[in-house]
C-alpha cells in the first residue's frame, strides 16, 4: 500500500469514527478524481485527502491548489449527475501531517 492509499484509509477510518458513512473511494474521471465519498446525515460529502510526512515541502493543506479544487468540483458534478443525487453536498478536506489529522468541513 502506498502513502496515498494509507492516507485515504486513515482518513476513512477517522471520518467513520466521527459518524460519517462510507459510500465510495477513488472515483476517477478523465478530468478529476474523488478520493472519498461519504454521507453525513442528508449531506453527500466529497473528501479530498492530503498526506504529508515531510514538513519541508509545506503542510498537507497547502497542497490543494485552486486548479485541484476545480477538478474535484467537476468530478463531483459528474458523480452527482450520473447517480441522480438530489441532496445537499459539501467538500471536505482531511489533511494528515505526521499522523496529525485535521478535518476541515466545507473547505471549498
């Protein structure tokens, strides 16, 4: 298992522990990818997971650019349309820096 997969597994376990329900992972489109798709009550939650083990290159949160957010939004829109979802949605980030987990609800 590579570091990205480890981060996603850690984030998934963390979110489940905090009451979210797992739906899907690593949904890929040619124009973007969704790391985790969860449910939080009525909300569909599209989660971007970032893991950093070396602080010399900036923290995990700093790795999410506006271009990356745009790609995630496009992928989420495709997923919503394909699955005919008619419920509130949000975008969360789980940033993991040296085993320290930070969950940002409604990050973008």
